[in-house]
């Protein structure tokens, strides 16, 4: 005799799906919004989704975070609060990133990818801005920091305006770009520190902005180190010991990629190390690992460091 189900009862057909198959599907899906919608499909989905190990998140920021005042306020909130819960809530409120609280539903996170969509923050006409960080071998604080900007970038075969820039405004523009890039680095590093302390299973975090200006990747041992480090002190020590160099090149030809850059600015911030007593020697930067998306950036940096050394000034 067939048993009768209570009125209104809906059978959960999804419970027949193997958990390993669902985990594989969710790992390919990875987007936080999509995963949270799947939580509502069935109890079986909800129980399996909580074990998802890879999450990707797209975030929209409502305001800029590149001013010195905001950086100081961020550090104050990040390090003066003692309660982990209060610390997390305060940081997310300051950054307008309450969406990240949803990560608390995932108990076995190993990898997080965050992509930011920022408001327009710089008023100068640079059409190209890239920056890159090289962290120390033992921690996530920077050892070298380079950034490149230019007023125009186009193929050498394209018709171009022959007007030449005097370079008079390059220093303020480089300063604006450095403040923007360093502000983002500080924000991202503090956020990764918070995520590392909130998720014991976490092994890798990658953060980038939607316009591909720069990115920060922290993984494995450095994630572990961030759970116990005093981040503010380490960053302060590094910036106090760092040396700054600037360069301006009115026209930069890139033969490998076939591009021509105009009104190019470069900043280099480097911390002296025991293995590199003279921080002004930038030869090692020509051997950095650059992603495929950074080919033009890499070629421009190498071209300046090798063929335009006389235009580099600084400490």
C-alpha cells in the first residue's frame, strides 16, 4: 500500500545527485551571487554548497579609497578593534563591502577571487595605467612596487598626433597614480589579512580591479603568516626604508608589441634588502614574471630600464 504524503509536501528530487558531482559543478560556477541563489533550490544543495572551496566575487565600490586620510582611518579600524566579529563588520562597513559577509556560509574555502569595479578616481588624461607589486620572500608586504602611465597608446602603424608634451605636469600625475595604486594595495592587503583570519582553510586570494590596472595575489605560506602578523608595523617599516625613483619619457617605442606610447611616466618604489644593497639597481625588474595581460606593460618597463636609464631620477 502506497503511503500518502502530507498535503503541500514537495519531494526533493535533487537529493539523488551525488555530492561530489555537485561540488564539481559548484566549483565551476564559483560566482558568489549564483551560488547564493542555488542555496534556495533545495536543502541538499544548501548543505553541499557550504563545502564549496572556490569563490569568485565582483564588487562595486561607491567611493574612492586613495586618500591618506582614508588609509589612516582604515588602519585605525583594522588594528584597534579587539573583537574579530566587530573588526570584520567595521572593515566591511568602511569599505561598503557587506556582501563579503556571505562568505561566512562557506566553511571549507581554499581560494577566493575578488574583482573590484571602482569609480573614476583620477582626472588626468592618462589612457594607460599599470602597476605591479613584488612581495618579500617571507611576507605579503612589498619589496618592490612599479607603476607605468602614459597619455596615449596606439599601434605604430596608426596615424598619430605629432604634438609633443613638455613633461611639466608629469610629476603630479605620477604622484596621483602612485597614491591610487598604493591605496588599493593597502586596502587589498588588509582585506586579505581579514579573510585569512576568518577562514582557516584559505590558501589563496587574488584581487584585481575591473580595468586591469593591477592585481595582488597572496597564497600558501604568506596566507598563514598573515594570520599572526602585525600588518601596520610591517608596512610602516617598509615605506620608511623605501627609495623612490621617477622617470619621464616623451615617446616610447615598443618594437615587440608594435605600440607607441606618448608622455610616459614611471615610478619605482624599492626597499633595500641584504641581497641587494643598492636599491637603485633595477636590473632584477627586467626579469619579473609578467602575465599575458601585462605584455605591453612589461615591455615598456624593460625598455625604460634598459634604454632610457638616463631619464631615471630619484634617491
